[in-house]
């Protein structure tokens, strides 16, 4: 490609385009110009760092995969979000080299950095020691906590809204993924790590010397990879593409400490004499001076937003006022690495307030507020009734004040979620707002919420965190421990029961003890277990993702499980204290 498509210095990189851009690149009245321009930075192809045997396969997924060709094998960093995209990347990989893959690095636990791994390696190859899987020591714990055990269900529902997976690509749907052209997950896979990084790990694979640093930032288990003999830094998602960093993700996450983030840049990235930087999102950057400036500006942007938010918090400002007060200075705002395409200053400011002080704003009126639905009912009555609220919203929308229209109609929909005219009015207001923002997370949430409200939503492309191949790689004990979040204290009132499980093919032992409306998992069989089952992990999966008792009974009836003591009636009584499995989709916008 004759025109430079990478960033920074003119020399040292080549780009070979291949295929069509997965993002929406046209200009439209429903897409901000800046957003369409941003899509045009995502043409797929292969970047080569000349003379280094290092490549980036770019534009085929939300993430971009780094390829390092060693003496007798290939090292990959960050496979894409699903096997289908991985297979498309593999076509490009095989144009680069015929050497076998010998190591795969997961920079962190988010699915777009590992879930396509089985396009490049198999469990048999890992078991045989032919392929190393390298990740932070906490990688698997984080995958478990955010899938089968913890808040995986709500996070997945919110991810569909944030990432736009329920929208089509086009002027009225997804435009791009903010830090990549698109995000749709089909077949997810997982190979558990075999090499663990603590704070730092230096080793040589296929003749390539690598140093991995733990760099908490966008994820708590983030690792960056430095190739000292090549002068190349793989910056993972510490540098989060060509966008302001997602200091908080609106889909939901634990607090991402901005100070830890910019200090990771200061401690682990800035001291390195990198000649080239390859991020996991976004195009490569060439040139020592150019890399130094980007790293400096990126850490300064994070520090600025954090420091100024704290400065004004210390003056007593609340989140709404902080959002009005804190914005990037022009010297940073004009950086091509800090656009409002994925992360955003306004929602970062709000999260910093909550992360540092918690939800309480200092006004005791908010300590025990009237229930939101009841408050909405009273507001509607005060205004003069439902029709007057809707009329006021219509007037606001006609004047272009779509935010006020949506806020008014929220009260009506909250009180009566079946009020279709109000739902449609709110949907139209949200859609109008969504069409004006270049931030991909905001846009897709507005537009997905609009479709939920007006009934045009399509759940067929919803993310499935219970993907069989991924779950099969997780410990069986973690699946059973996840039942903590399904215990119904109303059913379990005054119940004290215990059960035990021997997971035969993985040699795991799990006890579950019910008392006081909680479940305590143990690594031993409780002495008073009312039943003990011996079963393979596949049967545990059948229980967890169907009905608990029915899944166990089916395994027993098929001779896949046996009861070492107790009866099926005992098991049925034990499992009656838990929520039923539900495949019903969560709704988020009529609340």
C-alpha cells in the first residue's frame, strides 16, 4: 500500500491490505462524520515490522493479533474474540509462515483476547507440551468470576447493549467497535494457561527473548510483552487503541483505578527504548520519539481526568457538575490517540467519583430514597397525569431536546412498562441522541435500548457466556461454587442441608452447605451430606445449564453418575432451594 497506513515514523513498517472493512465507512445523517472517519482507520490487512519477523494481523476482529516468527515456531499474542475470526486470521498467518504455533499469549481475561484460540491450537497440542499458553496468574480466576460464577449474566446482557451485538452494521446500527471494526462472537473457545506471569517473567521461546510485565490498567490481570532484542513493545490494552481509554466501561466492571493505569505506563512502558509499539487494538506506531510522545500524552490524559476530578470533588462538586467541569485540554484532545470513540471523559468522571467516594452524594435525602417507581408515580401525579407528561415530552422532542423527552418518558414507562406510546416516544428520543454521538459504546447502547423499547430488538446474536467449549475448560468446582448466586433465601429459610460431589474425571471434590440463606462451598464432603454424587464434569455442566435436579437425575438414569449415598429424593429436596435455570433475556431500558 503506497499511502502510509500505520502511525508515527514513515519507515520500518509495511501494510498489505486484504479484504473488506467490517465497519460502516460511509457518511450518513445518522452517523457523525468523525465516527465514519474513524471507521476508515480499520481496513483489514497485515502490518509487517520490517526485518524483525513481527507482524500484526489487523482489522479482522475487535482486537488485532500480534505474530512473532521465531527460529522454529510462531508466538501469537491475543487471538480474536471467536474461532471464526481466528480462522480468517489464520489464512493471513499462513501467508506469513508455515512454522507451527508454539506459544500463545493472552494479554488479559477479556474474551476478545483469547476466545478464538482454538483456531490456532488444540487442547491435545497443549497437553502434549507442543504449545504454551501464557497469561497472568489470575487469568482463569477472572474468567470464572465474570462468567459462570459471579455477575456474568448481567455483565453479558449489558455487553450486548454496549458492544451493539444485537444491531446490524449500518447507518442505523453499529458503525464500528470503537477500538476495532466490529464485535460479534460466534464460537468461543478457551485453552487454560500453562505458563503464569506474576509481576515479571523473562523467557525465550523459539529463540525469541520475551519479557512480560504485569501492568494493571484496563484489566487487573493485564500483561504487556517486551521484545528487547527487537526493540518492539506489544502494549496490550494498556494503550487502548486510537481512543481515549475506557477508564470505566458502561457495560459494568469493578473500579479501574486510573492511578494504577498511568503508573503502569510510567513504570513498564515509558522506560523501554521501543522503536515500534504494537497495541492489541489500533494500528502499530513507529519511531522512538513518536512512541515516547504517545505514551506521555496517554498517561497525561488519564492523570488529567483523574486529578481534575479529585480537585473538584475536594471542592464539593457532585458527578453532574464534575462532568460539566472536567474535559481534556486542547493539547491532549487533538491527539489521534485520544478521540471520543470508545472510552469517554464524562462517564470516566462519574466512575472516579463513585470509585473514590462510593454512591452516597452527601445529601441524606438520598440515603433512603422513595422507591424509583413510586417516585415516578408521584411525579406524574404532580405534573397532572400521564397525558400531560407525554405531551411535555412530545414538545421537548419537537424542539430537539431529546434528552429531556427521554427523562420525562422514563417516569411513564417505569410506572407502566406496557404503555406502548410512551415506550415508542422514549425509543425515538434515545435513537435521536444515539445518532449524534461518535462514541461507539454510547451509540450502541442508545440504539439497542430504543429497539428494546419499541419491540424491534433481535436477540439471535446475543453473547453466550455459557459457550460449551469455553465452559469445558473451566474447573467443575467453579460451576458448583457458582450456585452461591442462585440460592433463594425465601425457599431456604431455616434450611440447613449439605451435599457432596466427586467430579470423577478431574479429581475435584466439592461440598455445598446451605445455612442462613447462603451456600458455603468446601473442598471436602460434608460429614452430614444428605447425598453424595460421583459424576463427570460434563454431567455437572448438564446440571448447571439445565435444571439442577433434572440434570443430575438424567445423568444417574443414563449411568453417567452414581449416588454414593442418599437418594434422588434427597437431591431434589436440596436443589429445591435454588432458582430455576432461566434463558429469559434481561431487559434494561424500561426501569
